[in-house]
């Protein structure tokens, strides 16, 4: 072979090799090398919304420690419920070479541009607990059965009021019971699932007159609390108390423990004593609210085991990194406007004073000292 044709052959082989390498990368969102070898470890970016609520701290810690156990490094960031902060944290994870992203969004519709960057860098994305909307660039979703969480919240309200018995059967109680309704943050996809589950359960009793809503505020838009802020819920409850005058409330549907705390403050400053508070629901089984349940103030909460949710997200990442397809159990429900995101849904549990020991202490989620 003449010298120049040999050079050409070498260059050609190089181009070919490069071509294969690129093709391998482009078609492969696992970030694995073209030969299919598994890269161990790497850094996983974990974006969480806020540290103002215990549950997200637990989520962050659980995801981090479980990833570390599998040999990953973790870039865990909290965004203080500020959307631009979350966007720039994710951007930073992408530019510093994250191998995958686990994202619990603040506003599910604001990540389209940054997730386009993730896509271009072949970084797979797992939506954590909250669906990310309006983008194709979300690979998997893991959460709880959010509609069912709403059903459970409403069911516990009905049980607390005595409309249903402990086994879920109607007692024949006709009330009328006065209840007020709260919903979560309208930019959180979960909030409408909780609301719809709850309203589908309560509506028949509202229609029969067993439940009455003295304020008349029965629309999601009237009940929603932006960013799930306890102080906003407290203000809304105060306003409602002013509007309904002396009408005594028997129940309040609250979709999150933090809101319940604000609602209880408004009620106690509005003249209710701890022992005659209405039946108040919640969500997340946060330690402060379990204490309130033990003290007989809040009636119920919904326990969502963040250890299990973390495990699901971590397993998804690990599967993708190993070139395996993550397990899903719902491929119909979570349409984000661009695609139906393959999901894994976990189950939640109603917690009251009657079962908190069995559910939260026996499972090791809390120790007795946590609830003192
Ligand atoms: C979560 C709830 C939580 C709420 C407020 C929702 O997206 O699913 O568990 O109570 O956000 O943080």
C-alpha cells in the first residue's frame, strides 16, 4: 500500500470508529460506552423542591443514601421552592456531567428547556413523586397512586365525621355536617389528582345534603393553595371563618399536613379549642402532625413511605445505567401533554391515632422519641 492510501485507510477506519461511537451514544440514553460495557457509578443529580417540609428532606436523604450504597455519587440540591433556582440547579447538574437526573419539580411545567438540554446530553430523567409536564424528555415517573390518596383523605374525613364506620360502611348518619375544602398547589400535577379523588368520594354526600360547605367554595380554583404554603392556608381559613360567621365546622378536607397546621392555627385563633376542633385530614405523616394526631387535634394523615419511593427511583436509575428496562406498573394514567410517562405507582395508608403505632413505629419509619 502506498503511503498516502495507507493514511487514507487509517483515517477511514478512524471515521468509522468515530461513527460507531457516536451512533452508540446517540441511540443509548444509558450513557454506556459503545461496546455496551457498564460504567459503574457516576454522579446522579437529585433535584428536590424544598426543605420547608420534612417529607422532602426524608426523600432527599433516602435517595442519596440508597444511591451511595449502589456506588453512585450524588449531587442533591434543594431549591427553596423557587423555580429559577431549581432550573439552574438542574442546568448545573447537566454541565457537570450527571449520568441521570431524579427530579421532584416545583412547577411541573417549567422544566421544558432544561430537560431539552438533558436530552441533548443523553441524560435520562426520572420524575420523582410529581409529574413533569409538557416535555417528551422525561423517561420514567415514580409516585404513589395519587387519585387514591385523595380518596383516602376523603374517606378518613367521612370516617372521622361518623358517616362511614371503621370498615368503610355507611352508618346512616345524615348530618348535615359542615365541611370546608382545601386543595394543593395548582402548579403541582398531583394536586388535581388528590382533589379529584377526594371530590369523587365526597360529592355523593354533598348531593344528598349529608355534607354542606358553608362558604360555598367547592371549586378547585377556590380551594387551591399556591406552593402548598401553610400561611396561605391559614389566611384562607381565617377568611372563611369571617364569611361563615358563627357556623360551626365539623370537618376540613386538607391535602397536606403543612396546610393542616395553618388551618388548625386559624381555627384555634378563631375560637375553637383543641378538644372541639373539626375533623381535619392531611398527608405525609410528618412527625409534627403525628404528634398533633396523638394530641387529638388533627384527625388523620396519609402515610407515603418515602423509603419505598426512593428505592423505586434509585432502582430505575440503576436499571437504566445497566442497560435494563425499569419496571413500571402504570402506562395509562400520567399523560404529561406530550407523552404518557411510564410510571411505577406505590400504595399509601390512612393513619389515625388508632393505627399510627403499627404503621409508623413498627415499620421503623419513626422511633417513639421522634414523636415525643
Ligand atoms: C406530594 C405530597 C406533598 C405535597 C406538598 C405533593 O406533590 O405528593 O406528598 O404533601 O406535594 O409538599
